[in-house]
C-alpha cells in the first residue's frame, strides 16, 4: 500500500512499532474488520428504504441524511484512490453506491406520490441537496486531475466533524429528557466498532491523521452514546432500533439544519 509521506510531526506522532505477535495480529484483525464494519453502518438504512418503497410514502423521513452520506463517501473514496489505499476507497465506494440507491429510492417515491413531502423543506432545499452531491462529485473529479489528495482529505475530515454536531445534539437531548429511546443500540454498536477499527488502522498501519482524527472522535461519541443507552436502558424493540429513521447515518437532527452539511 502506497501512502504519501505525512509531515514529520504527524508521522512521528502516529507511527507505532509493534513488538509482539499478538499486537500485530490484533492490528491486522482491525484492518480486516474496518471495511465490513463500515459497510454494516452504511447498510443500516436498508430496512427504512424497504418500508418507504412498500408504503410508497416517505412520511416524515428526510432526504438529508442520504445526501450527506453520498457527499461523505465520495470524498473518502476519492481520498483513498488518490492515496492508492484500497482499504479506504473500496468500502467507501460501495457505501457511495448505497447512498445513491437511498437517494434514488427516496426521490422515486416522492415523484410517484406526486406530492410534496413534509420532510423536505420546499423544492429549493431538495434541489440544493442534489446539487451539493453533484458538485462534490465534480470537485472529486478535479481533485484526480490535479492530484490534490490533501485538499480532499481535509474536506472529508471537515464533513465528518460537521456531522458530529448531530450526535452531540442527541446526547444533550437524552440527558435533558432522561430517556435514551432515540439512541438505537445496534446502530450505535456498529458505529462504535467501525470507528474503533479505523482508528487503530489509521494510527498503526496507515499513519494518516485524516483517518485517525474523525474516527477517534466518532469513537468517543459512540462511547458516550453507548454509556447513556446503558445508563437509561429504555425498553426499545430491536426492529424499531434498526428501522429508526432518526438515527440513519447518525444524523438525527440534521434535517432542520441544512447549513451544517454545506461544509463538505
């Protein structure tokens, strides 16, 4: 795997020498599980999409989480390809295709219903989201032409950081309401594991701060969510957790804050 040399202070801070076989085996296991864990998280909205198509109605579901997912995945796919890191671009490329499927299914149902969905803040908001995805895809194409991997990596990190505003909002709501019903346990565990695997892989194997930073912060948020879920331990059915539209992509309150996603 070919990875561009990072600045000395970053490389020295992330380089780790493994002196034992168990440690090497553990890191290797994390590297092998990182991609499947990411795909598991990306596949979380599939039950929701199935329900949308069977009901032929999007109800109160927002398009925004899926457009954010598409933007995020295309940036990481481009970054991984520019860094010649298949462990990054392959799972994100597949997740990008899933995001396009989610968007297509959502839009198709809205068109078939021939009515405006209450989950879309007008045609302008809907068009802005589609345009944002198209614009980022175009920008990713230019990045390949000019080989500017660092710019793409920075944009991907910024997008992840902006999306963290949503879990932070969720944590505040849970503490204030003393109810963790809005936190789906299966999805939280899957996200927690994915962030952990990528943090270890980025720190020990890839030595890439663009991979380490967002995943480590995501891991901390995941721990906080899991802790609150266990502390309040609401009785919530597993099916409801898996199909919860509010927690798809871990962006429950992003619907009413379009400006959060315009950062990349």
